[in-house]
């Protein structure tokens, strides 16, 4: 396959916001007397805010109305946004900037495909707001990962066919979404153990992309 574009997931690939998500959900769960730990938090990777809340509420027998659920999700997001104020360019994960620069230099388009409705805020915080050729996020889609919608939208914005795109993901839901979009996928971090991914690696590096895309990065 000739790769014409690379679509990067945001949380867990470009920047690590998982701990902030955890702290914000933990605050809500504790206030509601619901058990929540870091293992349950792992199941929320790549999953939308409301679906994340539904997973958390599995630990309680209390029935919440839609209005109450909206209120919990709102409170979680307000706290999460406060925590995001701490983010800056130093939080961009290791290896990312070198790879992004080299992809651009090699005329490979780069995009973001994220379930997060806070994508713009996060990109602004880390100074990459105007950096990508295309951004598709949680505000623009009806179906979140594992549905392929966000990646198909990113490809459309770039004007690149899905089969010419490579996705970089840290979530199992995101790996499934990329496969459903008929894209190749590199599983990193948490998803480096997912055997459905075409490529797997703990961390992102120049060497890795050199191998996958056969680019001479020298
Ligand atoms: P928000 P990604 C996802 O982002 C996160 O991994 C997931 O934990 C979160 O619930 C989801 O965004 C929604 O985020 O509440 O900010 O809209 O990994 O797809 O970039
Ligand atoms: Mg992610």
C-alpha cells in the first residue's frame, strides 16, 4: 500500500490526557458513591463521554435519568477542562514531533481523528492548533469509535481514499474503527498488545515510520 496520509488519534497518541480523564471521572464517581479505578478507566479509552459514563454506571444499581446523566457528564467535563489548563507543548508524547515534521516533509498528509469534543482546546494547549491538514473530532460525528465515522471523515477532509490512510491508535475501540474504515492501523501504547493491529509498537519513533511507510527519513 502507498500511504498518502496518516491519521493520528489524539488522547494517548499525541498527548497523554488519560490521567486527567481518570481524575475527573474519579471525582464524579466518588461523589456518587460508585466504585471506579484505573482498570475501569482503561475501558474508556477512545470511547465517547456519554458511553464512558454508561460504563462507569454499570457499577451501581441506582437508575439515573437522562437529565441526571447529562449533569454528571457536564460536571466531569468542567473539571476535566480545568485540569487541561495544565497541558503545554512539553506534554506532547516522545517521538511525535519528529515524526510529524518528517511526514510533512515527505508530502504525507497528517490529520487528527479523535472521539474527544475537547480536541480544539487540547490542540491549542499544546500549540498544535494550526498544524494538521485536517481534524475530525467528537463534535462532528454521530457514532464514536469503534464506528469508523471519525476516520472516514478525516480521510474525506484530506481528500485521500481510506485505503491510502494509516491510523495511529492507543485504544482497542480505535483499532476496530480503523479496520472498519478499511485503513491500516498502528497500535501504540495500550493498544500495542492488540493483535488485530497491522503494526504494533510501545512508542512512536522515526525508525518505526521509516519501516512502515518505507520513507527514507535520513
Ligand atoms: P471528551 P481519543 C477520547 O479521545 C478519549 O480516549 C476517551 O477517554 C474520551 O472519553 C473521549 O475522547 C471523549 O472525550 O470527553 O473530551 O469529549 O483517544 O479518541 O482522542
Ligand atoms: Mg486515544
